[in-house]
């Protein structure tokens, strides 16, 4: 059997594209192929990755998936061509060498089976290939007239015969890498010219196209910047590509890609040098020249343009996904507001403002519906509710009637310690009607559930936002122009990373949070919750091994991200069973697998793809383990306890001020490199253990992240003046700039040209200067003066 594997090596190509060490890439690929998650690799396998950050690991995973898809496509194409008896050594080598799906499709296009085939194939079917080869190899011996056959389509005249020969020669040139590759390289280096103009409707258009174009005119003003637009493919921005694609699709823009005249001349020179012999004269010479022109206009130029557009679009989509992912990450990692009751308001006109007050643990204390039309009554009710439930903060949704409600709130909180914050309410209505919302808040009307969700988004953004699909959170850019599967996969990865790195309490974490932990899914999260409901709270991480369907691999991936706050655990024996024992007792050894759970004292056959393999677990004590409150992985507990012994750190001191000081003193005269001589682990693992010992009890990585922007009053857009200096908060980041809430009911835009080369992130507090106010379009142009944090 012929070798249909790619000519390239997966790890080498990833290493080259990502600019990473090959050995590290090889390790990451191996771990990913064996089911390891990115959060686990990033935190607990730094020795094998050379300390790669999450972004690099995700890039490797993406490239690996893309290249594996190309590998499969290469095999499928070559297998198909083999069945059609169309394989030649040249075709095999070209297809095996393809490094992108676009390149593969272009290489395969001439051989795709069809009813009529390509123009060249039709000509070959008429037996015109021999004369075509003579035209380019021995032009003085060509006799075109003898191939004329009256009554045969394609051969009935000299013109038809010449056209067939022309198509064959054009196809031969098109398949010649020695001619085409220099042109591709030239276009890649120099780029193509992109021109856009406003789409002009024509009477020749179909009724469907005409209707689409007419409808699109309603939103054509959004594309005014592209009605007379020129740019090189080398310098065009990702958001511009997506905008151009959308405008063209909606019949608002006409788009033209052009290869430079130098590129065309280079092609003519290369093609004529190889296929136009010096002794080629007369009719045959004209025929070959027409074939070269036909090859360029019909085959080469469109193919290169398709490739460039495809690559630009894919790069723009990837960039857009990156923007969405970064914005989502910053939003999910916004610092929670702890220790206070919060009033959540979902503003509205006709149906009123839905209000809900939650406790510092998220429990619903009070709900109400108030109407802006009865402003005096609404103010009085709000004051009483805020005072009665001691609300320190108000979370106001940014939807309809937000502006009017904010004005009213300004009067309500004046002279008090209460402040309010504008909260992104995107997705709240979707959550309020979901099965999860019905389960969590069964006695509340869906509209009031939205107000509860808004309040909880301020209390703990991560815990609340994981309840809805990330795509419904409005912090993206052109997300509707991105393949949904790609967007979902990328955003799900971000959510998994955020939830895992923040960590989830095993005994209080919701199903929505637990299913997002690395190594878990909805089924395993549900099993975990059912286990603790039946048998009481978890006492240590080892009890995870007794949960149905959660075997060694799942335990390895999730254990470090699940914590137990022992100060909150009250040991109560609800039901005897595997994993549940009284303090001081130990479990008998049992047989378990990832697929089935066996009750104590019973054995059953275990079905596993790898065969009937049974693993005997060691005895597990049910005593609490202080390391379960840290991010140290159970696989490193032996090392951690050995290090504690060397430091003189008592288990009860972990996370306490005395213990932190003891570790700090111990590290003063010892480097990690020196310490590691006594341990059989890598320096990154030892550093991770030391860092865990230096963190206080209840440490939350989000506490150092950007905090919500609280306000006490508002300004009006009418009161804004050009040149005014304001402070605000970044609400969205795109390729063309950042949107900032400056407290006037409308976000302003800092264009990239006005950012002073400063990198902004969602949530940053900034000082800005008002450059321009377009009150008709409610547009505010800003310039960044200073980043406050």
C-alpha cells in the first residue's frame, strides 16, 4: 500500500508556526492526545512544557487539531484518487506536502469527480492531449486541422479544437509548481490590493438578490467607511476583513482583489520561458500565448485570490475569537463583591423595573416590580428596601430604560453610603427562562429571575455567568461572522480555565460551576452533587475517587482545582457507603473504574475500551487534609509534607499568618534551585507548593483583578463638551479601539490611533479626553489620557 502520510511532521510544523521548542511541543501534544486538559497542563506540568502559559498551550491545541484534520483530508483525497486510477507520483507528492486545507482543496479541485469534468478533462476525453503536448514540446510538427471531426462537439471546427488544446495547456501550466510557486510567494510577500465600493443594483440581478440588496440599504450607513476603500492585504486589519465580507454578503459592498502587475509579468515570464519554445511560430505561438493568458485569468489569479481571502478571513476570525476570549476572561475574573446585600434592578418601561435583593451568599431576600412612571413612589420604595435590607451596592442592568433608572437612582443614593454599578445584562433573559433558572428559583416569575441574575453578577460574576452560553455575553466583535463551533470551543476553553484557576469549593459549588472544572462534565458534576447530598460534605479530596464515573484520569485532571474549606465542613453521616466513614476510620479496598462504581464488598465486571482492567485503590483515611484547601495537587502531597517538615510548618498553620511568615523566613537564604536538590520533583512543582504555602486561607486570584466601577451620580451627554477630561471603565475591546463607559448613558470610543500605544483590557479604569460629540448618532470620540490601573 502506498504511503499517504504527510511529508511534514506534526510536532515540527507546530513548533515552527508557534515558534516554540520542539521537545516542549512534543510533550504537550502527547499529553493532549492522552486526555490532559489545558488548565491541568498549565498548572501542574510546567516541567514538561518549559513553563508555557495558557495562550501558548491553546495555540498548540488549535494547531494540532487543524493539522490532524489536514492529515485525515490528505488520506481521504489520495485514497479517493487511487480508486479513480488518477494517481501519479507528482500528484501524491504535492498533496502529501500540503500544509493547509485551502491548499489541499485547490490541489484536489481539478480531480474532483463531476458530471462534465473540467474543461481540460473534457478536452482530454476528445484525445487532444497529444497535440497539446506537441504544441509545447515540438511546435513545428503540429497539425491542428487533422483533429477536426464534423458533428463531434468540441472537434467540429478549428476554433473548437484550438480551444480544447488551449484548456489542456492552461491546465498543465496551472499544475506546474515551478511556475506557480514563485507567483504565490510573490503575492504572499507583497500582498494583494483590496478595493471596496458601494454596491450598485442592476436590473439584471435576480429578484432574490435585488430584494436582499434593497433590504440591506437600511443598514448601509454602517459601511460608509468602505464605500471608497483601498488597502493592501498585508496591512488590512482583521475587523476590516470581517466587515468587508459582511458588506459583500449583504449586497452593500462590491469587493475587488487585484494582484499587482509585477505578479502578472512574473507569471508570464515563467510560463513563456518554460512552455513557449523559441521555434514556436504562427498559429501555434498564438495558441500557446492564449493558453498562458487563459491560465492566468481563469485558473491562477482566481485561485490565489481565493487562497488569500480564505487565509485573511480565517486569520480575522481567529483574531476576533481572541478578542472575545480575552474580553470574556477579564469579565469572568472580575473581582467579586463580598460581604454585602445587593439590590439588582432589571430596568424597563411598560413592564416596570424588576428588583431583587440578595444576601451576601446569593439567597433571594426580597423582590418587587416598580414603575418609572410613578417615580416618587418608586424612590420611596427603593429607599425603604435599601435601608431595610442594608444594601451597600446596587447592580443596574444596562438594558432598556437603564438611563432613566440611573437618573432616579442618583437621587435615591444621594447622601448615603450606597453606590451603584452598571452591569452587563446580556444573557440574563435567556438564563431566566432556562431549566436551570426554574430549578434554582422555582417560585419566581422569569422576569424577576433576571433581576436576581443581575445582582448575582455583581456578587460573583464567575459563578453567575457560567450559567449561560458564553456567546450570549455581549463582549465580542463580529462573533456572528465566525463559525459557531469554533467560537463555542474557544469560549468554553476560556470558561474552563477561569473556573479551574479560581477553584471551586467541593461542598458548595453549583453544578453549573463544577461541570466547567477541568476533567469534569455535566454528568460527573451531577454525580458529585448527588454523592454529597446523600452522604454529606466531602472531608478530603480522596473521596472523589468513590464517585461513579470519576476514575483515575478524571481525578488527576480535576483534583487540584477542587478545594475543601474545612472550617465550613460539619461531619454528618447521612448514609453509609463507599467513601463515607467517620473520623478516624478507613475504607476497605474496593475495585473501581471510570465507567462503573462498585458498592462496598461487591465486585462486578468493568467494561472498558482498554479491556477489563481493574485497579486496586489504597486505603484512604477520612481525616481532613489541610492541603485540600490549597491548589497543591494530591500527587504532590508527599513532597509538600516533606517540605513542611523541613520548614517546620505545622498543618494547622497553612494559610495562617504565622505559617506564611515561617515560609518567608525559610526562603530568605534558600533558592528554589537549592531546595530542589532534596526533592525528586521539578523546580516549577516545588515553586507551586511554596507559593501555595504563602497564600492566606480563602485566597482568591480574582481579588487582584479589576473591580467593578461604582458610581454615585451621572452626567448627561448634552452636558459634555469637547476637551472635557473624564474617568471611565472599559466595557469592550475590539481591533479598532476600546469602548468606555463615561457615565453619560452612552459608551464612548477610543480609536486605536488615540490610545498612545497603550494596551487596554475590559474592566480597566481610564482617564479620557472628549474629542468629538456626534449627538445625532450618539457617538462620542475619546482620547486616552491615562490608564488608572
